[in-house]
C-alpha cells in the first residue's frame, strides 16, 4: 500500500500597517554593505515594494499576541520604509505586504533570516546583459538604466558591450563552456567570424587566458599610444574612416587602431606636408622618414644658426616666471616636500621657462641654399625637425688647401648608402660588403646556441649608448678612466685596445635595433649635447678663454660629456688578419664591464626591455624559454613551451614585460644578479596569489 506524501502548509500573507512592525534582534544581517538604505528607499519610491517582509507575532509574558509583529527577514527593506515614513513620503499606517510565520514555530527566526540571505542566487551576467539590452531597445538610455539600478553607467556600457560578441560564443558561455573573463575579452572586436575562429584555436589549447584572446584579436592593429597614432591624432584617423577598437573591461591605453593602412597613409601625408613647409623655408633638400637611425647626421657638416632674440613681452614673461619660481622655492625651503598643487605649478613654470629659453634658430639664406633638413616623428609622437646639415661636397672649398689635403676629408657615404630603410622607416638593413654576417638562426639542437654576431653587436650598441650616458653623468669616474688610459699610454707605454678612445673620436653605432634612437639614453645624450652647444661661444678664438673661465664643476661635466663619445663597449666580429684582433675586442669588453660596474649601469632603468623585434624574435626557442624561466620561473616557461616560435616570442614579450630581465650581454656584474633574484621571487609570489 503506497504511503501518502505529507502536504506542506505555506505561511499566510497579509497587509500589516507599518506602525505595527518592529525590527527583530534576530536579523542576521548586521554589516552594512552593497546597496545603501537611501538608494533602496529611492528604488521603493520609484517602483514600490517588490518583496514582502517576513514577520512573526510579538507575544507578551503570557504568550498572547500583542498585535505587533517583528521583522527577522527583510530588515533593509524595513529600514528603507522607515526612512520614507520619516521623509513624509509614506504614511505611518500604510499597509505593508508581509508573510506571517505563526507564533511558536519550530523554525527559529535566525533560521529564516539566514535562509533569505544565503539561498538567494545572483543574477547571471548574461541575464543582466539581456535585460539591459531589452530595456535599451524599449527606449531607456544607458544613463537611465544605470540610475534605475544604482550602478555606474560604465557597468551598463560593459554589459551592453557583450552585444558585440557572437551569439555562438554567448551560447557557449551560457552553457559554462567559457568564463566571463574570456567572454569579455572577445568584446573588444565586433568581427563575429574572427571571434569564432579565435575561440576554435584557443579551445584546442590549454592556454585560454583572456590576454591570449585579446592579443589574437588585436595582432593586426596599432596601439593608440603608438607614436604614429599620436602624430596623426585619433580624431583625424576616425574622420578618414578608421575604426578604433576599445576594451571596456581592461585598461587599454586608448585602444587599438584597426586600419593600419589608413594610419600609414595619414602619417606619410602629414610628414610630406610638413616636409614641404620646411622646404619652403629655403633648404636645398629635405629627407623624411618615420625615424632615422642613431647617428644619421654624423657624416654631415652643420651650418650655424642664430637664436631669435626674445621679444619685450617674452622677456617680461620669463622674468615673471623666474620670480614666481623663486618665491615658491623660498616659501617651502624648509619643507620636506612641496604640496601637490605647488609641485604641479612648479612643473608648469619649468616647462614654460624651457619653451621660452629654447629659442628657434634663423639661418643665412646662402647657407640654407646648400644645406638640408631631416623630418621625422619623435618618440612622443611630435614632429621632429633637424635643420642645417650639409653634405661635405656642398661645403665651400678653401682655395689654399691642396688636392691631397682635401682628399683626406672626402665624405665617405659608404655606410650611409648601405642603409636600406624599410617601408615603415623604422629600421634598416646592411648591404653586402659591410663585414657583418646575415642574422641567420642555426638549426636548434640540445643546449643553448651562441647569439648571432649581428644581434650581439646590436645589444652591445644599446649598452654602449647607455654606458655613455652614465659616463657623462659621472665626472669623477670619467676623469678616473681618462687618467687610467693616459697613464697606460704615456707612462707605461702599453699598447692595446681600450674601451675609452681618449683622443676623442666619436665611435659610430651604425648597427643597432630600431628602438634605440628613441630610447632614454639617446634622448638624454641629445639634450645634453644641445645644451652644451647652446652655451659654447660662437668665436672659436674665444673658446679657450670660455673653458678657462668655467668653474670646476662645469669643467668636469664638460670633460665627462666630451669623453662619453669615445666610450666603446661594442662587440664586433673581426677578420682573422685585420688591424684589430678578436682578442683586443675581448679586452675592450672586459674593461667596459669594469666601467659599467663602477657606474652601476642598469639597462632596465635605461629603458631597455626585450621585444620580439630587438631580441626574442632573433634567438632560438631555447633562449626564449631560458629568458622566461630566469625572469618568471619554470611554471611560466612550461606554459609556452608547446608554442611555435613566433607565438612563443610574442607571448614571452608579454611575460617579460616589467620583469627587469636582461640578456647576459646587457647585464652589469653585481647589479643584475640581485635584481634577477628579486624579480623571480616577486613573480612567484604573484603567481601563487593568482592561483589562490
């Protein structure tokens, strides 16, 4: 005989006047979080009470109902109604829908309060997106939706951004086939076919991290922070029909430009227009490129320009700025630091003074008729114009010079002419006969192969530039190195290669990576050189007296600056029977190491970081994995070991960003080792936290 299933009885519900309700001490919610009482009150005022209160009769000492009811579940709603009563927006006797638990129930009041809060299920993000979408389609604006649910408009925009994701991927997410973070990564693109293609690829890989999805969707785009984009301007790019891809869920630094062809066309049009304006000034020639290689003006002579004098208005403005600067510095002379607003104002004053003091140059029209200018884009996206350079064959000849004397100074353009700029103007390639072997990667076997000669030369060119900057900033070390070299030559009569060419001849750096001309050391050296050139007297006969009149600090700084151009820390592959032996190059590098240690040279602080272009795409997979392992640990290296080399290099670039890792050729003994230990320890800690 079947057993009858017992039937349950639900608690009755009825309206109870608000003044008959009191808050129960059995309510388990004590900590205020989330939606405030004021916001909930405004919501009830707008749409009414959507959920009843759970109440129980209050009994007297004789266990008789008093006509008052306590509220153990729904305390926040009760407080919101109480606020509306105080604000005269709700009558004290207004009926409140309540579910009434019978007196003496076996279920504790705390049990009801806890169940109401614990057993609720948060709305699925996809349901929230669909609700927002439906409300948007029915006429509500994003701001109205945000106000209705007391969330920031950004939250609504983020949820509605999911409208750009393929329905197929939304269905996969709904069935728990991917995580919300992965779905949000797909929203940066509105190309459904590409989205689905990327998912098919990552779904077959163990690495489905959102950054991988974003990278694959943006690999053919240009960052808005790119110098080209900043040069043209996003507005001009958009007006020309370009599209910008934005990520509402992550910091995207302005987004990605989806139409590189449009961007490049606008860049070249703006560059050529600027070049025509420069040519109209009267120059014989103007060359344009996105960027020129480091030292591209080395083989050119320069004509002298005259600084434009300050106008009366500019002079008065400069004096006022100096007066204000001195007043602020005097007022806070005893303070440990400036207040934020004063610090910001000092920065504005210094920038304004710099603009006024860096005077534009005027040139003699006769000189301009035989000289030219280089027009390019600076690393910050501004137009960079270098005026007043003359080919040696265009320089006027001195009649008293003999043919033999002149032949010694003939312009050797062989190196410059061999530089073949690529289509983007970012780099160049050496031609045949330059003595540098092609960068051909050998077949990978077990172990780590030596770095290609050209790559090693590029890396040491970077290091030489940074070493020069550090050398020029430390006159004491500069003088010590100079004296050491001179004593060896004069007193000991010791021959051999030195890392300081003390006579001083500028050491050219014709082979380098494309990122070097815009680097921090390059900028510092250019600024320092321009500063000294600005201060030098125009009359060569007055130069000695000018130097003689400098204070000791200025003389030492000038000495260090001049000597820095002779610093040579370059690796070079020498021919077997050349004038300089490979052993001499090795000795040079050892002395460069000593100089780097004395200067505490840190290439990370100098701005070098490994990229596909300057290192990772140029070495074997074994070296890529070695770099990631040293910087981020074995686990990070194991995550990319299965990738093909191009993908491995791109992923390694992301992993190594900010790690402080350097190739061995760029490390300073005693400085880098400790940094590597600290970096690996920190990265392991971050990964452990992320795993939790």
